[in-house]
C-alpha cells in the first residue's frame, strides 16, 4: 500500500537518510526500529508527506504523495506524533473532532455523522468517558489514546505512529500495545510504528525495518529480522532474543555492551 | 455565550455610547431636520465628535482583538499579542517620523501621520514576513517570536533616537500621539482604515479551523490536511494588517489584543471558529466601553483610553495568570 | 506667596554677596528665555555658550551650543571655561557635576508670567547688571500694563488657545488651561480662557469639548523650526470641520507664528501684543 523508494534527505549539510527503500503491504503492522538519531522520525514525516525528500519518492497505492493535496493525503494517512501539546484548553472531544478536518469543506461545520464517528473512535480507544475533559489535564497514557482516537477519526487507511510509548509508564505501554493490536484486528488498519523499544515492536509488528544511521540494516518478517546479530549491529548491544511463551512474542533481553 | 449574543452586546453598546458623554445633548434636536447642520450643536456633537469615535473604537477594538487571537494561535503562545512581532511599534515609528520629519500634507482628508504610520506597520510586516518565508518549510514559532522581540527592541531604539534628535515641541507631540486617541473627529480616516481591515477580514474568514489545528503544532496540523505554510502566511498578513490599521487610526492602545482573547475563551471555549468572531465583537464592545469611561469618568477632562484599558486589563490579566499557574 | 518672597530675598542676598566679587565674564545659559534676557540687558557679549534651541536674537547663531534641558553636553560646556552657568532647577545631575568642577551656577525655575520680570531682575543682579536688568523689567511691566489698559472695558471673548495639534487634522489638540504663562498672556490680552475652569497648564482637547464650549475665538500658536514651512490656509481649513463653533462661523480663527509665544522672556510683550491684536482687532 505504501511504497518508499530511494528516499534520501539531509538537514542542510547533515545527511539523515541515504537511499531508503521498503514497502508497507496493506493491512500489516510494520515497525521502523532503530536507535535515537537514526532518522526514523524524519522518515515518518517523509512518508506522511509533511517533509519533502531530497531524492526518491513515496507512493500511496501507486500514487506519488507529492501529487496529492494535503487534505487528500490526510484522508489516506493519519499520524500519531510522539507528544501532543495543546496551547489552548481544548476538550477531548474537540481534539478528536479535529480529525474530521480532511473530510470537511472550507467552511463546513461538523455534522451528526462526524460526531457519530468521533463517538465511535472514542469508544474504540476506551476514552469515551473522557470526552468532556480538558485534554491538558489527562495522563500521558490517556492523552495518547485520545490522539490515536483523533487519528482514527480521520478514517484513513494507514496509521503512522511515532514512538507511541516513549513517554509512558509500563502499564500504559501495555494498554497502547493492546489497543493497537485490537484496532488492527477489528479494522484492518495498515500501521507503521516508529520505535526504539524492541519488545514493544516484537509484540505488535509482523514486519520490521531496521534503520541505523539513515540506512536500512535489515527488513522482513519479525521472526527473521529480530536476531541477536541484528540487535548487536543496530544497538551495539549483546542481547538474547527469545520467544516468551507467556507473552506469546519474541522478547529481547540485553546482556552487555557489544 | 453564542456569537449572536456577542453581536447583540456590540449593537447595544454602539447604540448607547454616542448618546452618553461629558456634555448633555438632546437626541431630538440632533436629528431634527429643521435646524441646518452647520448651526446644530447637538447634531455636530453626535455626528462629528461621538459617532466617529464609537465607530473608530469598534474598528480598533475588533481589529486588535482579532489580531491577538490569531497571533496567539500562530505563535502557539497564549501571551502573544499584536505588539509581539513589532508591527505595532513599526506603526509608531512611522507616525513619529511623520510628526518629526515630514512636511504636513493630507490626502483626501487624511493627514500625513496615519498614512506614515500604516506604512511603518507594512515595513515591519515585510521584515517579519521575509524572516519567516526564508525557511522553506514554514515558520518556526521560536524564530518568529525571537525575530519579533528583536525587531521590537530595534524599532523601539529607533523611536527613542528620533525623539531624542527632534526638538522639544516635536518630542511632546510624539509622546502625545503614543498615548493613543480615539477622537477621530471625521469619517475619512475611518473609511481608510476599513480597507486593510476588510482585507484582514477576508483572511480571518479562512483561518479559524486551521488555527485550531495549528495550535497543536505544525506537523500535527499538516498531518490532518492543513496547508500549514499558506495558513501561517495568511495569519501573519491578516493579523498584521489588522494591527497596522488599528494603530494608525488611533495610536497604540494596549491590552485589548492580549486580554480580550482570553476573556472570550473563558466564555466560549477554545474553538477558534467561535473565539475569532466573538473576540472581534467583544473587543469592539470592550473598547467602546473603555472609551466611554475615559471620556466621562473625570469630565471635563478625558483620560487617554490606553490608561483605562490597562487599568482594567492589567489586574485582570494578572488574575488570569495566577489562575493558570494554580 | 510668602515662601516665594523669602526665596527671592535669599536669592537676592546670595547674589549680592556673590556679585560683590567680580561679575562673571564667561556665561553659559541653557535657557533660551534667560539668553534673551541677557541680550536685552546689553550683556550678550558675555555669553560664551547657549542652548541648542536658541534662535533669538540673531547673534546667537555664532555662539557655541551646549545642549538643552534633556541633553546638556557637559564636555562642551566645561571646555568653554565658564564662570557662571545658568541651568534649569531640575537638572540635578548637571548641577552636581558643576559643583564638582567648582563652577558657579544659577538655578532657573519656569513659572508664570508675573515671575518673568522677577527673574529678569534676579538674573541681572547675579551677573552684575542690576541696573540694566531693572530697566528691562520695568519696561516689560509698563508695556504689559499698557496692553492691559488698551483692552480694558472691551468684552472679553471666550478663547481657545491651542499650542499643539496634528498637522492637517484636529487630532491630539493641546490647549492652554486656566493656569500657567500662556493663560496669563491671554488674560492680559483681554481674552477669557475657554478652559478657565481647568487649573492645569495644558488640556488634551477633543472635538466634543470644543463643540460643547463654543469658543468665540480660536488662536493657534505655531513655533519651532517646522513652523517656517507652514501652509496657513490649509491648516486653518482644518477647523471647518466644526461649523457650529462661533469662532469658525465668524471667521475668528487665527494662527500666530513665532517663538516669542513659548519663550518666557522679554519678547513675551510682543507675544501678548499679538494676542491682543487678534482678540481685539481695531
């Protein structure tokens, strides 16, 4: 569904991405894995079309992203950023309804259909009870779930998530992982998840793309890619990769610096 | 409160304000057709002294309040104001240059000072716009803020320099102008101010939902389909035109741009589709009210209206800050 | 009143004591009014420094400039090696520096019209020209008296005396209130101040005030360098915006140009005379 071809990007003199190519098949959850500074967030912004690449291109269902209007892109791809900071006192419902923007005309107001969708996604993310609350007063985990609901309200085919669990505590991390898994199962949403948390990626993603210093180290099915050799190459850390029967997915246990 | 409630408030204030003043006038006589206008003192007080003043206050109040809303969203900073990016002080520099250096002229009933003042605001806008357009990926709010603060200081120094170099009487006249005055006294300056305000209004009409989204961050807005670069430019130009028109009409009047948006948000919530028009309406009513107090509280003397807006706005703003930090 | 007399007596006493010494030969005057007073006494040759705002008499063009009220140039001042510096009584920093440099100074205070002749006499005593000063002061007093007599018994028109506004429009008008030397001049010239009830030197005037108070005469004072290039007709036409005002209706709006209106020195007599002529044309 998403095809990234030979993308290269530099901030001024600093090259970030060199010749990155991979595909995101429809209905799959793909993890972009790599240490901080490897270019994951930049890559995500390029895929979402908010940053134009210096070279290469991104296609959504065969259509180049650069040929689409911002609204058209937003109807196909929704982004969940790492953190959402609201300058003004928006309520949870306000935030979610903003997700309907790409579907509305220039001066159109949200109608009952839009409100129904908002209710639906709040329900799906377990945040319906928070609807009248001020966004700024929520906990980190609650905020992330609301932002995911907002992204779902965009009714897009694909969801891009940038470090969705980075600032969350353990319980909230598990909640998000469970939520994304459930959403994928119920709606078949294609997802691209940027993360440096190996265990989270292993629990959620069926495919992984490993990125180090702006280059793809390895890509493929999680079971094939997540190996001690690759972990060492990616993080300079000697680790054990073991299938955990209780968690029902691969887990990575760091042992020592490589 | 709904938009129509704000509209009703403004209509009521507009109807009431010209009737009240330090002098008692007879409305019947003011509208009487039997007395020729040239002799009709009540009519002249109503139509020359008070009505342009009320209309001027409405335009300035609406212009500054709306600009405040837009700047706060554009800079993602609830403390931003029309003065933040230097457009207001650019207008002041233009006025001071006219008072000190330019020979007196007038075009169609508008004297040199408002014209030069508006030109000054356009100059400041050009600098800020150039600064922001230099980045191909849209404005960083930090860069804008920093640039605005520096430009404000720089222009402030230029202002002081011009005052210092001018002779004593010119300095006194510039100080007088900088106090702000809503005593417009005629209609041509109001009509002239309507042109940039109308252009700003067109921009404002396109912005509200985009402002909501932009206040979450430029990436978040772009991801939801907002053309961020275009929206930022429309916001910057509209709010600057609005500010420039207001300051060149009445001189710099503080606090409206900062206080009214927050007051209105307390009443209608954060949705800019409500906050922007409501702020314009409330700003207009607020300034008409402040001007009413300014010209009647110490009759026969008149206070500069900027004092009244500051005396009401200042304590309120402090209270707001305390409330937020608790 | 008593306090003023005591201060004056002390000042004169000090001055007499000081003048028992050599009269000063190198005088710097930061006050245009005092410069004019000194010239009127015939001692202009003793001035080695004047303020940047001095324009009269023409001889000041060749005298060194040392700044003014807000920006006295102390270095330039000291380089002139003065033996008396006449300063505003509010210029504390400057007087402190003069004290440190052991240069005598005289404190000038800006007050109303009646105090101008007192100041002439005090300055004259201080610089050792008491007789000449007395003659100047006495002539000023008798001239002002003559003006007062010439308009006595005539009806006093209600007058708006404007000393500042935006060029080309009726915005930001500043007028004389019921206090201060402009008001005093108007009073001697036989005019009734429109703002006599407001005891301030200056009143920020709005169109409503003018329309409500209906002055019979409007006099605008223009001065300073910018007044030289004045389009009087265009500026007068600005008042046509208020047709119900008696002064406008009866074409009794005047613009008087000249620094004598704002310099409280010997030329105050000329200024008052011009005001009287505008108020009571023969």
